[in-house]
């Protein structure tokens, strides 16, 4: 494995500058086309190049070559420096870590996200979803807001808590600042200060719920296991670490996870033939049966295709601790880097007709590690990936089988970048009603 990349030779060519004809690029341009934004310069210049974004020069790495390099060059990246806009939070080891500290944190967290734990929480997650749909039945809703709240309530149940909608609103605000800053911000900025203040509000609202839940004790949920492993580690005051980790899990997951479900519903609405195939598959499963990829391959192929076609977050910031060479080009250590990690998902040499919705492409055993990066890559891949897909399967099965969604708009399937890649429409009005034959 490429644990210690070869030092670039003296005089290695600098990464070329992509100059946009007529005018420079801005972050607003990226927001308007976040998925294909770097495709043209990648085709012309290869996997490492430079752009001027809002007048600031930034290095970009893209394509399957960059994804493979990133995963293999494990010791090359500084996550503290990459996310410097939330420097204060990083200094407290609350958001992201480097080296052995990161490995130890993941070791403590991972057991809470094992499939057997998620399976044990499935019935309760499902019930929290049904309760929300019953609350909203027949009333006008916004599909984006409804899926965000559905994801939040299910995630809260998985953690063993019933958090109020006030906490949900605070989570969305903090998540917006953090995701926007992750895409495009600098150290010590106003956005970073807003993110830190919002994070503090979330932890303050969670604190009494967490104390009450831990006082009850004796329950089999993600939080109980997490608390036990945090206490055993002795790495920092266990209650403080647990509060912060619960907040981070909600902040990192709601908007992104909810958008995968949202986009899946819109894509199925536009493809009624495939929807019928998914419904037929689900009809053959007993109501309480598990929803694993083996048991419901078409449902999960649909979720994977939604992740591919509309990845919630198509770029991530990187900073290298030393110079490196990629594609014959020099990228200096310490320079700001944008990793366009999902660009490969839109390359026809890897996905036939990449702009088309074709869930069938995911049926089978094709290895997609370097080609499907909606949850990040390598040692810092999103720890909540399994939970997100688990909740997506639960939500989609319930909505498809037992509810009618009346769309008050015609989905365009257009998109823009806000906190996540979101539908172009400002509002997504819908009405949900239980099917006459629904369970």
C-alpha cells in the first residue's frame, strides 16, 4: 500500500491552471452545477489541476486516479487543517481527527453501527416514521422538510431518545453551516463562528435528554453501547464526549441521509415502470422481514443509483502534509485542495449513460469502491453509511407500500448545491395519505 508516497522529483511540473474562457469561476457557479463542475478540466488536464475560485487559487484532484491515490496515501492528509474553518471544534477533538486518535475514536463508535444493532432498532425506527406520517396525513407538507424530519426522528430512536422538533430545527441550522463551510470556507471565518455557536446550541438541547436516557439505563440501543465504550476508553470526560458525538452524528447525517431518500422518491416518481418492479419485490417480503440487499436487491439497487446520480456532497476539502505527485503533476503540501470524489460517477467509461437513472446497473457483484463515493472514502468514510441506507430502506418500503404521495408540483429532477445537492425547486409541496389497502 502507498503509505509513504514517493517524494516528487525536483522540477516536477506544477499542476496546470484551468482558465475558464471569458471569466473566472465562482462558488455560485459550482452551486448551480455541483455534479459536473470539474468534468471539463479533468478531461483536458488530467487528475490534478488548479482553478481560480472566487479569485483564490485552489488545487483540484479528480477522477478514479485521485480516488485510488487518496485511499492508498493514508498518512498524507491532515483533517484538522482540511476543516480549519471549524478549528475550535477540531481542537477539542469533536469533529474529525488524524492518525491513531481517529482510529481509536472509530473503534469506539463502530459497534453501535453494526447491522445487528441496526436490525434490532428497525421496528422502533419504523414506528417513529409511521407516527410522523399519521401526524401529517392529509395535510400539505414540503417533501424536503418531511424527509428531513423523518430521518431525524428515526435516528433519534436509534440512539434511544425521543428528541423534540426544537432539537431538529437546531440540528438543521448547525448542519447547514458545517456543510456549507466544508464545501467552501476559510479558517476563522464568520461561517465558522456560526457553526460553532449552532453546535453549542445543539449539545445544550441534547444534554438533558442524554442525562435522562443514561439514568434509565439497561436498554439495548446505539447510545447504550456507545456510552459503555466511551466510558471504558477514558480518552476524555465520557459524558462530554458522548454529548458531542451524539450531536455530530445527527449533524452529519440528517440532511445528507434524508436527501438520498428524497431523491429516490423523485426518481421513482419519474420512472413508474421500475417502481412497479420494486413494489412487486417488496410485496413478496413478509411485513416484518429484514430489508437487506440480499432480500430486497431491487430496492437497494435503487438507493445505490440515487446515491450515484445525486450524491449529497460531491466535493471534500483536503490538505496534504507534504508535496505529492499525481498524474505527473506536483501538488504542494499545505495548499488547499478540492477532492471531486464523486466526479467519476458521471464518467461514461465507468457508468454507461451516466446521467440516466438505471438501478439495474447495481444488480450483481460489481466492485464499486473507487467509483461510488457518496459517503466519502478511505479511513474517514462516513461512519453512519449503514445506518443511512438502513433508514432509507425502512422509509421507502413504508411510503411505497402503504402511502400515496400526491405531488403538488412536477419534479424537474434539476438540482443545485446548498447544504447538500438538493432539488432545484424552492418548494416541494406534497400531501401524503394512507392507502386504502395500506398496513
